[in-house]
């Protein structure tokens, strides 16, 4: 309870009151109670199955079928038992259950209102295709819009995210899956009103449940991938305390460059992995060298320069990393051929490595290290542009400059880099140390 700000709790209370207002007309509305109870039980059962499969999401086909079949107050009621009894891992559990129930009730109520106003229930009863798609589509759009608006509001208040960022992309990300669920809900409602009755409607859920189970397995596998990467990064951070948080920031900058270059989401994610894991080979470097507070000897520098090869050996058997493995090996190559470990030149260097090289150098310059203070972002970008063409790929440098001018640079600050008041704590400067040891 204490973890949720008071303004967020007030917001949840307001949405809960709105949900109750949606239910108020129930006594005065002709409600088919057996249908409402059956749909509510069906939705609650689907939510329990989702919790067992550990799938994060809501089974919208049943809710939307309720919006297409029932009056708005009854449709809103369908969501309540399943949401209030759902499995919640994070605390405060009761507040999260109330939020989920209220949000779904308001969203489904709005969808049912729009669907009924456009004559959707008559179209469903008469199996009037293709017109039945029009009110159903409008109802899905309204439901998606309401859920996105409510989600953005709670994110802005609970996590203190700027309003624009909280709402950015929510509607578009949820529209496609909700549209698919809407089609399944429409099929359910048409079969429900057909001579075959509710039993035939329930058959629609079988392929949906199978696809949901497949998605659950995908998300479980993805979670395992993330856990593997987190474990490797944490090991590097523990060993090289002066660069703690560096890996995550390089991953963030690599992702920004990839998006600016127009790469698809899958490849952008791989490049984020590449940035996060680029220094994993430091696990094979003696700790005394990583934490040394004086100048490195030529022999010591050669040992540290082996870390890309160590890292590649560590990750080459992890198939899901794809081209990220090449970035781990080659992120210290230079366009003029003077880099390491193999002295590759120009386009011989994999594109993923050229992305990570720019992201790595940018964060190294803008982070405080044991041997020097951080440079301002503008100064770091000027240095990257000066070295573009000799050390760095000009395309990658230009992409980072454009991305930062559009979105700014807001890296996460790790706990050991802040004082008790949350202000970044500068590292001590060590005389006689120069250059960026990454």
C-alpha cells in the first residue's frame, strides 16, 4: 500500500466509482441473468487458466462477447468476478484487483454502449453480415481507447512518468490484439444467438485458448532469456564496480540508434541485447586490472583487450542472441583498421558491432569513471562526430545525434552512484590516468 502514491490510489478510487455508476442501472434494465452469470463464470475460468499458465494479459473475447450480447450494465458486470478473484503477484494485491476490475468494467460498458447505439445487438441476432462488423469494430476501438486512457493515467500517477510518455504507443500496441479478440467475441455472440446456442459459441474459445497457450510459452521463454542476460550483466557489474550500470545504458543507446535507422522491433531487441552484453568478456579479465587506480602497462592493456574474445566464447552458444554475438566480438574494431581484436576495416565490421561501438563510446564519455569526470552530452557528441569515418561509422553517429535531439538522454542511475538524497555522486579523480578504459 505504501508503495503506491496517494494520488494514484485516489485515481483508482475515481475509476472504481465510475465502474459502480456503470452498474447502477442494473435493476431497471431487462437483464438476461443466466447469460450474464454464464459469461462471468466463463471469464473467471479463463483468468484462472491464464494465471496457471503464467500468462500476463486479459482474455478479452468473453468480455467483448458480453458487450455484443448484453445491455451495458450487465456487460460491465461480466468482468467483475474474474478480475476481483484474479491472481496478483505484486502488492497491494487488493488495490490492483480493484483497479483491474474497475478499468475493465468501464471499458466494456463503453464498448457495449457504442455497440448498442449502432444497432449491433440486432445485427448479431439477425446474423446481419457484413454490417455486424461495423458496430463491433466501433465497440473494439472505443474499448481500446478507454483502456489505453485509463492505463496511461495510472502510469503517469503511480510511476511519475510524464503524461505524454505514459500514453505514447499504448493505443496502437493494444489495438491489434484487441481487434483479434473482438472478432472472436463477435463469432461467439453470433453463434450464441443462433439456433445452436451457447454450446456452439463456446467452441470458438478452443482455438483461442490454444493460441493463448502458445503465446504463454513464448513469453515464458522470453522471460528465461531476460533472466540469463540479467545474470550475466550482474556478474560483470559486481566484478567491475566502476562501470556499474554501463551495460544497461549502452543497451539503451544501441536501441535508440537501431530505431533511428528504421530497424524492425526484433532486430532492435537483438541490438539492445548486444549493447547490454558487450562487456561480458570482462568476467575473464583479472579483477585487479579492472579496478586498478593507476595507468595500465602495455601488457595489462593487452590482457584487457582480450575481453571481446572472452565474451564471444561465453555467448556464442546462446542461439537467441543472433547477431548480438558478433557485436560482442567486434565492438572495439575501428573503421580505419586500428581496432581490436582482428583489425577489421569499414564494412568488414558487422553492422551490429558498429552500432554498439558508438553507443559504448558515448556512454563511456558521459559517465563518471574512477580516472575522469563525465563529459556533457554535447561534448561527447562532438567527439563522436570528430572521430566519425576513422573510428566510428558516420551513419551510426548521425543516428544517435538525431535520436538524442528528439528524445534526450535519460539513463538510469544505479544505486551506488547516488547519495542519500538521490543526487549523483561523482567518482574521485585519480591523477596520472587518461583515456577511456571500457
